[in-house]
C-alpha cells in the first residue's frame, strides 16, 4: 500500500507555497493593472500601449512553473511497505535489472564479490567484502532477498539470516554436476555421473579420457541432461582423468577427475555343482586367466567328489571333499546349483549357513527349479505369460547385453530383495538379500557361457563381475579419510571424514603438493563417536594427501577458477536448500513504511515546459508590439 | 628542368641585321633543320630508353612472380616475364610522326629567342636542302625572314645545351617504373611463396621427422638412398630423413657423414637389433639393407667411450606389393554344360591388374574322368599372353573342350592363375573355378514313369522334408490358385514323392516297372510276414538276402512302413488333395528319421591310448591315484612387460614428479628397460603414435623432461591390458556398518524371502 508524502517539512512547504503565491499575485497585478502610455519624445516613433491579450495564458503558465518549483522544493516521497531489515543481496549472475528492482522496491542492495570465472556483478552495485561482512557492516539486515545464482554453502554458513531467492537465471554451458569415486579397486569400472547445463540446440558431447583407460563419450541432447560415463582403468596408481564437454559454437569445458586405483586381492569363488557344466568351465577359464582364485567341486553321485582349485595357494582339489568352516573362510562367494545344495550333508549345510551369516556370499543358480530354496530362504519365481523362451537382454546402467535364451519366468519382487539383474523389460532375473553378515542371491540367468561362444564375452564378464562384486564378502578395509564426492577447489573448504576409529582421536595431517605437512585437530561426531572430521582450505593446485599410512587418501585440488558452472549450480542448490530448510525459523516479519523518493524529473520537466511556454508567449508578443502599425 | 637559355651571339645578330644573302639563309635554315632532326632523334632515343626502363621494371616483377610460382628449374617463364614487357615497351615507344612538331613546340616554349617560330623551320624541310630550288611561295617573305632569323638563332645556340633542354620526364618516369618494379620484385622474393600440396607434404614430413637435417653437430649429413626392386620400375630416390616409406624388397642405403669425434655409427633396428655401419671413407659410414618388413630405425653415433647421440626412433614404412587382381568376365555362370559329343570351345575372358605389372597368367584345367570310385584326374596348364603393365588388361582364351578331354562321364574344372613379379616369391591370384560338364548325363536313380510333364529338380534337393514343406506351402497357397494350377503343383509334388519312394524302395529290393512296385502286396503294406502264431519281429527271414544281411529287422519294418506312407501320400497328391497327403508325409518323414538314427554309428575321437579301466573301482568313489588337473596346467606367469610397465608407471607417478632414487635403482634397471623397449617398438611399428613418442623418453628416464615423461606414461599405459579379475566391494570400517548389516540380515526371518 503506497501513499504520497513529502520529504520537506510542512514549514518549508508552507514558506515555498507562500512565496510562490506572492510572486504570482505580484506578476498578475502588474500584468492586469491598466497603465497610461508614456509621453512620446520628439523624433521618436510613438509607442503604442502594449496589448495585454495573452495575460491569462501567461499567468497560467507562471502558476504551473511556480507549482513545479514548489513540488521540487517539497520533495514528494512514496511510502513503500517493506519488511523491517529486508535487503537485496546481489550474487554472481545478478543483472542490472535486479539492482534496479531493488531500488524500485526501496530496499538496500549489496553485492558479494564473484569467485574467479563467475559472472561479474552489475555495475554500480555496492560490494561487500564477503558474506560475513554483511552481518558486521549492516546489522540491520534481517532478511535477504538473493538475486543471481545464490550463495555458496560456506557463505550461507556465515549467514544465519532467512533467505528468499526468486527463480535463478539459467546456467551457462558447462558441467553442472559431477560425482565419481576417488578410490577404486583395480578392475572396478570408473563411473562418473553428472549433468550438463546450457547445451545448445545441436546437443553436446561429453568425453572421458586419460592415459590409463579407453576414452568413452556420450552424446547429450540440448539443454540440461544427465550422463553416465564408464571406463575401467588399466592399472593401479593415482590417475588424473579428463572430462571434456564440447558443443558446436561453444568453448569446450575441461575438468580433471582424480582417482586412486589400488590393486586388491580379487574375491575367491567356490563353484558347487552336481556335475561339471559349461557354465562353471567358462567361469573357471575367465577367473584363472584373470588371476582370481577359483575352485569347483562336483558330486556326480553321493560320496564321489571331484574338484579343482585354481589360484588358491595351499589348497588342493582333494581338500574340497567336505565343506568345512575353515574351507569356506577361504572363499568369498559360493555359487551352487539346487541339486548341489540338496546333496550337502548336514555338517556341510550347517557350515555353509554359518559362513554365509559370517559374510560369505551365496549365489543359487536356480536352473529349472520353480521356487528355489537356499539355507531355508525361498525365492519365488513365476512363469511369464505366454510361456516359451525369453530372449533376455540384461539391462546395464549404460546399455544392455546381447540376447540370451532363458526359460520364460521371472523372480517375484519382494520388499527384502535387491535386484541384481533385470532384463530390459524390467523382469527381475537375479536378486539378493542380506542374510546375517553375508548375502544370499538367486539367479535365473543360466547358460551365460553361450554369450562367450557367440562372441559376446564382454556381456558374460560383466554379468558375473557385477554379481560377484555384489555378493562376495566385502573386503575389510582399515578406517580411511574420505571426502565427499565432487570436485575440490583451491580456496574452498574441504571436509574429510574418517569412520570406525575407536578410542583415541586419529592423527589428522594434510600434506600439500609442495610436501608441507599441516597438522589438523579432528573433531568428533556428536552422534557417531567413531566418526571424526577435519576441514582445511587448500591454497594451491595439486595432489593433497589427507592422513597417513593406511588411512591416507589422495585428493586432487583443482584451481579456484575451474568448475565454474558446477560452482554456480552449487550456489543454486545451497540457496534452495537454505530456503527449504525448516531449521531457519523465519522471524515475525515487521512491516515498515519506507519513504521512497519519487523521481525529480517530472516536476523539473514541467518547470522547463512552463518556462518555455512563457518565453514563447513573450516572443510572440514582442515582434507584434515592435512592428509599426499602420495608422488608421 | 631549367637549363640556362643559350643566347644568340652578337655576331649572329649583326649578320641578321646586315641582311644575309639568300644562299646563306638557306644554308642556315638547312643546318637548323638538321639540328632539329638530330634533336628529334635524341629525343626519340631518350623516349625509347625510358620505355625500356619502364618495361624492365614491369618485367622484373613478372619475372620474379614467375620464378616463385613456376615449377622449379623452368626458366622459360622467368625469361619471358623479363623480356616481353621490354619488347612491348620498345614497340610502343616507336617515334611518332608528331615528334618533330612536338620538338618545335617544346623548343618554342623553352627558348624565347626562337620567337615561337621553330615551326617555320619544319615547313617542307626538303625545300631547304642545299641544291634545291628556293622555298616555295607559300611562305610569305616575312615568314621566310623570320625563318632565317629563327634558324640563325637556333644555330647560335650550343647543341649540347639544346640536348639538355630536351624533356627528361620520360626518362624519369621510366626510372620510377623501374624502381617500383624492383621494389615489388624484392617484395615478391621476400614473401613466403605458396607451396604445392606435394611440397607442403614434404615440408610436413620434414617437420615431423625427428632426424631431419642435422639435429646434432655430431651428424654432418644423412642420406638415405632407396632403390626399389627393378621389377617395380620405380626410380631410386634419396631422402634426408630416417622415416621413409620404401617398396617391399627395396635396397635402402644409409650414408652418414659425421664429425671427427664419432668413431662408430650404428643403426638400431626395432630397438633391439644393432646394425653397425661400414666405414666408406673418412668420417663417412654406410649400411645397406633389403627391407621386407616395416622397421623402427634409430641412428646411434658412438664416440671413443660412449654413445654421443641417438636419434629418435623413426618408422621405416613398407609399401607392400599387393597381389594381382583378377576378375572373371566370361563365362558368367558356372557350371557350364556342353553336349558330350560336341563340346566345342569355351571362351574365357578375364581382367587382370597388378600394382607393378603382371608376370604371367595361365589357365589351369583339371579333368575328372570316370565315374563311381574310378575317377581319374589330369591337370594341364595353358599359358596366356599378358602384357607386363600395371594397368588393367583383358585377356581372352579359348579352350577347346574336346582337346582337353571333355566327354561323357567327365568333368572339367578350369581356373585362371595370375602371378606378379614380386621377388623372391610372386603373389598369385586365382579365379573362381569354372566347372564344365557334359549336358544331360545325370541319371535319376530310379526310372520314373512317363507322362507327367514336370520340371525335374535335381535329385540332390529331393527329400521327404522338402516334399512336406512343398505340400504345406501348396495348402497355404491353394485358396489363391486356380484349380488347374493347384492340381499341377500337387502332381509335381506327387512326382517328387514317387521318385523318392522308388529311391528308397530299391533299398528293399523292390522291383519297379514303370514306376510301380512289382513285389508282393504285403510288403507294400508293411505287414510282417511270418508263420502263423509267431509274433512279427521274432521271425528271421532266411529266404531274403536283403533281410538277412543289409538291415536289422526293426529297420526293415520301418522302411516298409515308410514306403507305405509314401505310397499313400503319392496317391493323394496325384488326385490333387494335398491336405490329405500331409499326415502320410509326416509319418514317412518320422519313420525315415528313425531309420537314420538306427543306422548312425558313433566314432569317438581319440588322440591316444587311454588308461586301462579298473572295473573294480567303478562307482566306488575311490580317488586314490586320481590327480588334480591343476598341477599339470602350467603356472600362469605374469607378463614381464606388464610388470615392468606398471613398475615404471608407478615410479613416474603420472609424469608429475621427478623419479626417486629407489625408483631409479629398481625400475630403471637395464633388464626392465630391455623388456619395455622392444614391446614399445612393436606397438610403434604397428602404428601407435603414443608408443613412438614414448621411446625417446625411455633413453634417459631419470633426466627426461615433464613432457617426455608424460609421453612415456601414455606409451606405457598402452602396454598394460585392461584388468580382468572381478572385484570385491569394500565394507566401511568400524562397527557401525557391521551392526547395520547384521540387523538388516536378521530383519527378514529365514524362509520369508520372496
């Protein structure tokens, strides 16, 4: 609700009005008073009395001019109702329109300096040193309206004020989000998930390359779209990979992704079957060529056992005659057919059950069983409508496998089942559930060796690699410092966390690229006492190492100007999260009427127009009076 | 150009005033006219000089442009560009008719004593020659007087001064054009010339070549002479770089001139095979090699004690001699059937081509004569006349089939073989085989009844399954067919069925007459014959030779039943009711397959003697003496190349940091490098740019620059295969995750899943 008021005091306005009135009356009297003509001098042309025909118009113009003067003196203001302490904060991406809108709304506006690479603030915006400076310099500000992409997470940490952010501008072309694992066991695929923004109409190409892996690329449509790129590093070590985004007519965006690949012992697989099968033979061929431990045991008939061990030192095939707890501890995953399970003795069954509850993975190859059962757990399989054979294309995250003929049935989904493999139609073909400390899985995908014969060995390897990784006993790793996924930048805080430290606080050090060691004081998590964290601000680009010994982690810190679009997207996210956060209690908003001076140019223009009119009127009068008039 | 004006002398003035005689005056006029003519000639010469200068200026520019743009060593355009403008300018500057009057006007302008009257001197100059009549009356006396005055005034002037008075502007202009031409020519010479694609390619190759020119003071000159094999017809050529592409079998001669400090020079082939160069003079070494495979070449200069310089590796690429191409143009189709009595001649047309020319071609014929197991083969070769050119050529040959022995019960197989001139062994290309056989010699295995006009399909393709398929197709198509067409097709299938029945009938010793079996009726029905009271199948018929020897009794029974089914099908098909024939056909097929299965013999593939079986241990579960297969399998050894590459990569650490001392001691051992070097060389030979770039860095890893280490890192990663082994997930450390997993696993009771 706006109302018109005056900036000058009533006395000032009264004096101005009075003076204007006096002036007008005086001029009106002079204009309208009848005057006698002056005596004519000899030789001079006789001056005729001036005809005062335009006097009312001139007086009207004079009145207008005086009114404009009075208005200029009185300084009219508009009262705008705003919240007490409201202010506008201009962040990177704010436009001159935002600044003008703040001025129009009668709100103070300040800008925060953009980080390197970010869009600059509009010209003329008063700049604050940083977010914390706002609280110190303008303690009256109690509620911020944010223009632009918003505030970063650590800037918001400095501000406890409620924040309102209208719709942020569209992100420029670049990588808006990216997440990747910083540490990988050798052989595991490196997957980078991300999202691009601002791709032009022709689409964009995102490419992951680096010396230790085969380059992979994905074509993305226009606008903002997510992507997943997957490649397997060839060897161990600290690798710096390049993620490149290209589009026609745009400058390519480059980013560096760090990953530390460590060689770890592959899982040991125990294959239990009633007879040697091509499936087991293919798995043996693959795992023995890959250097992974593998053993198979077949029981063609009760009491007769044949077995073979590859790559398990100190274990002979004859040791597989009986499954003992000691034997099962040497393996991470057991793959069994229903008949092989049924042929187990009571002691073997108990040993297997105990081993699974202690962490061993057990995969049941369902074969043609209707409702396969393992260790007392029944998995429900149901035939597909129509029967016959199912040409299953296993759906990967980044594609699908070649067709594999399977019996037409699927696993019935259940709340405690985690999918392991599904076909592209969404039919669940393999799943698992936790059982004690281990995992119990079932698969309907059989005879996958056919893939290898048909030239699709990669599909076979991928199915079994994912199955083994999901079910095998997890590797126990000592506590290690970890940082959240995403890029790390110079001059941005890095928080490293270590979990599983019992007792004394862990030693927390950071070694910078120059080799300097910086000791840090870890802080203990209030909820989980075995979790500790440290925060540090890297000051230079390069490899940092957090922690020492087995707990150490390698991190690549990119330059402060890198990942610009990611930073802008982070500002958006953090600001939106602050807006949505219920913890920030919005104080009762006290409304105040804030005087907003009206623009001075309209009365000034009015004054000019009136004066111009007066001048023209006078000019029009002059020549007419000066011209010799014909005598009558 | 202001020259001091010559003034007439006082003597001349007096003579004029005294009134000269007419003869004297004429002589003066004539002399003045001669002076004017001389002056005009001088002026013309000056103009011509100026034109020549201008032409030279233009010609210079043109000549330089021609020199830059024309192919090297072609001087004609340059000479033409230089001379033609000069000639053209001289032609254009020929003396014009207006030259004398123009000279007069010029003198009038420059010499006031001539009183604007030099034109009078030019009027009929022949009239003023000595010995001629006096000037005509066209000139008034006053004009004549003035002419005399002018002549005297002119004669009074110094002729050299008059020459200097002639206009210098043409000469100045010519000089200016010459200067401008010279400047533009210099500019053209200085500008980088546009190069031909070939020159660009050469330059690019030279830029790529690491051993271009002399990259080190130790190496004074390097010449690689490539002598392609004579049969290629290519001239020998010379290169200045190590990376050259040579023809297969070419002799490559490296000639190296070195600084005095160099004692020995060697070529390192494929990073592993050193070839020392022979001293061919003071500080000159040579080596000759015949190249039959792509190599990787390095030049190593050795001093008295150690290696002075080692060139980066360069690819010696091989331009392989491709096998000739051969296209059989005629005959278009094979087999070719000819009447056995008069087979006539067969025209064979082939198109040949080869990259270096065809050495020879011949028609190879193989005659298979005889039948059954008495087939004899005879091979003949007929050389063809070919031109030894690389271009495509078409060769015609006419094979007289009778001469080659084609007769009844024989087949002739023809093919064309072409060989090129490759040494030591030529490339050979062969055409598809043309089969020539006598027409109409194939016999049906059983005599078919006459009177059924059908197209006979080859007996090869006739089978019970095909008859079944044909019948099903006919049933499907029957609604769309006319009744006559359906009947015709049904009868055709019936004909096939009949032929098949008779073929199988002969196996049972059926006698056939006009296609009808003449045996006892019960055999056709498949009914078993035997003494009454004895079940069928238990009877052994000793009276039939076939029954006793050829087939077991169940097989024979099935065969009879099959023939009966075929008979039924045949009859139904002949009446145009294929739908009724279908069950009989199916029965016949099933029985036929059963007979085939019964007749199958399993022959195991055995490579050697197996261990003798011990029947006492059979199914006993006794494993004593049965060994695992694993100890017999060879141990899987980690690839030393991969291990060395990974170790060096770990030491390099991405090329970011210098090597540590331990890394130098451990990784850079000569053995490790000796493993890596050939592996990288093999990849470089195969075309890997990363491997080629990595090799120089391997020479001195410890002191390599950051860029070299990065190149080495890239090259080494190419040697590492992708890992194959599966991985394990990692459990978060601490008790929190363990508690979570255990509670999660205990949440669902056993048996509750799914």
